[in-house]
């Protein structure tokens, strides 16, 4: 660290933050940093959540008013400015984000990172470096800061080794062996560890590693290579090819011929990653079962650390590691809603005691995305907390490409934040199931042989993005809403008339974002009387029936598109 600090000293020729003159007027003096968040600050964060939920026409003016209000405390204005800057930055509206730059509070780490990102994207690299190095000197073991600095270094010629060393500083801080790259330019799938620095464990319990793969010919060899390099040698690696049209099977079979720990199952019909996992689960023989995607890299110590933890904690049902996402240029990907964070919990690394599948059931077979977290919460609800090991140590790297499932699609990560997003709808549905007093009686849950005890958005089970329905009913469908029950009365009448119905949820207030759906509405979704529309869908209907005042602010960004009186 001392060597890196000397190399990365702030540039004395630049000011710490060469901010342009911000558009908001001058602020009043701040209160002391020791004071806790005020009600106004908490309200600003709620408005920030509303921005991401699709209510920008409602929330954006409120945040602008708060950020420019001379009568508010400077810290309160800074929170509002931060919410605005983060939202605009994620939308690549850097000039808009820069308008709030001068109000960001450099004494708050999240604000400083956002300011550094604005600096970097507007060519003020020296100022970005100064901010990050200043915070690294205060918090030298913070992996997020170190990786943000590595991203900034990518702008400098010949910085590849420096960036790799910064990543290694994160690994060393967590007690893991450092990596080298097999290519001149670091790549998430070209990372290796000097084997002389590792001690293999040859006598541990058998671990089944399931790898679903689809058209993964460019990445599967490296992904499997990272498994074959694990220090825990007792592995059963089951590759399930999901009807690929490329050379994925041939590559996997070639590697299997050289190492009998690998077996390959080739499906003839594409069914999705979770169906592929369940196919492998039927063949699993390990005491523990885990998963590794065909475009991920695992640190050689990942599986051994997880196994040793479960061996030493027999009451713990499962564990998982932390990871990070990186693009092919080894640029580490921050969390859009919280851009300070780079290292996060990895549900994709979940390691489960195999016998627990007999109690809770397999993965949701029909899902095309987002079922990792549902399965984890199912395990937690039944058996207790899943432990995530080594909070600041990323033991896996996931390759982020434009086609990544968790990227920009209608079922990607942003659909977890939008009020009509498929992942958000799914999360709310299975959480209600987990909290139901009858939850234990519905286990084991296997969607291949039993009805799902909670509704799932059509987009997550392979539904078309363009469909038709007889009637679309709009309302705020949350408990406490004045429009939910009248809308449900309309639904029941349409169903009695033999008409198909879809619901379009339109929250009418900030409070509605924090309320659950009315139980009667949930029942209608669960028993099939109606289905819920998701962002990214286009639905054609004969009739649109509207209840309530509509979405807060009068419009909803990025919601489903409803075309009335038209046929597909």
C-alpha cells in the first residue's frame, strides 16, 4: 500500500475539486457532521427511489426544489443533489449531473465517488484522482474505492499492470492470493494465481458444481479452467448445455476428456438456466452443491473457503461469497442505484447442503431470470440465514457484456427498481409467500410438478413482450389505496363475462412505493383471474378501464405500453 500511495499521490498542480459554477444558489451554513439524517434527508432519499421507480415527473421537481432551497441545511440540500446527480449520471446525462456537482458533500464517501465519476467523464481526471486518493488514505481497506481508482487508471497509457495490482490489493486485504493475467491486457476470464502460492486440499468432501451453458464457446473454457484450478480438488463438475448452436458442447467435451471430474449433458431443447440446473441436480452426488456460470471466473480459493465454513458451522444451511462484475476491458461495474458500490453479494455462488433440496425443492424450473434470489430466500426462510463470506473480498468475477441477462433488458437489474419492473414484482410476490404462515406446508416447491404458490410476471417465464388481452385495468393496487378494491370489482365482472384481464399498477403517491399489494389483488393474480403487466411489455387490449387518479406526477416512465382497441 505504501508503494501505491506514493505512486498515486494527488496532483499538487490541481485543486481538489475544480467545480464549475453550479446552477443552484449559494447555500446556508451546514450543521455538524455528527448530526444524524434529518426527516428532510430521508425524504430526499425516498424521492430518489421514486426517480428509479419511474415517477420522475413527480420526484424530479421535488428534489430540485429541495436542492435549491436556501432555507434548508446544506447537508439536506446535498442529499437531494446527490440523488439527482446519480440518476442523471446513470442515464448518461453527465451535463445534467454536473449541475448538482457543486452541492455534493465531499465528506460523504458516496458523494465524493459520484463527484469523481462526473469529473472523470468530463475530462477532469486529476480532480477525480485527488478525490479518490484522499478517501483511500482515510479508508485504505475499502475495496470499492480501490476499484474505482483502478477504473480511473484505465485512462492512462500502460496502466494495465497498475490496475491489476489495485485489484490484487483488494484480494490481499481479504487474505486471498493475488492474480496475474495470461494476456497483456487484463480480462476477467484471463486471471490466474501462481500455484506455488497455494496449498491444495485433496481429502475434502465432494462438491457438485453445476454449470448451465448456452452459446458460451467464447468463455466456457476459461470458466471451467477456473474451476479446475480450485484448491478444493474433490469436485463433480456438471456442464448442462441448453441447446447451444455454437461449439459450446464440443469445447466442454474436450475438457471433460482430459479431466474426469467434468461431465457434459446436452439438452435438445432450450429451457433456460434454471431448468438446466435442475437437470444437473438430478445427477448431483456431492455433499454440497453450488453453481458457476459459463462466463464467470472463480478465484482458486472460492470453493475451499465455502466448504471449510460449512464444515465448521453445521447449523448454517448455505453460504455464498462476494463478487464483482467487469467488462472485457476489466473495467469494474458499479451498482447503478448506488454507484459507490462495486463489490457485492453473489447469489450465483450459493453453496447448499445437498439434502436441503429435498426439503425446499429445486430452483424454479420455468424461470428465465431472477430465481437465484428466490431460492436463497426460500432456504433462509425455512432454515435460517445464509452466510455471505468475507464482505470485502470478491472471490468471483462475472463478465458483463451487452447481452448479459442482468444488463439492460426488460428483466435486467433495473427492473428491480422500477415500480412495474418484472424483478420487483417477482420479489414482492415470493416475499409475500415466504411471510405466509402456511409457507412451510407448501414445501418442497417444484414448479415442474406443482402449481406455483405465488404469481410470476410473464416476462420472467418466457412470455412475449408483445401480447393481447381483452381488458386492461389500471389502479394503485396497494393496500390502503382508494382504487384497489373498485378496480378488483371491475376485474371480477370482466372475468364473469369470460374476458381476459391484465392489471397495470400505477402508484398514486410516494407512500404507495412502500406498501404491499392488497391481499385480494394478490389472490386474483395467484388464481389466474388476472395477470400483472411489467415494464418492457406492449399489450393490445379492447378496453382500458382506469381507476383512481393515475400515477403520482401524472405519468410513469418506462412502464408497459398499452395499445387500446387494436389487435396483435
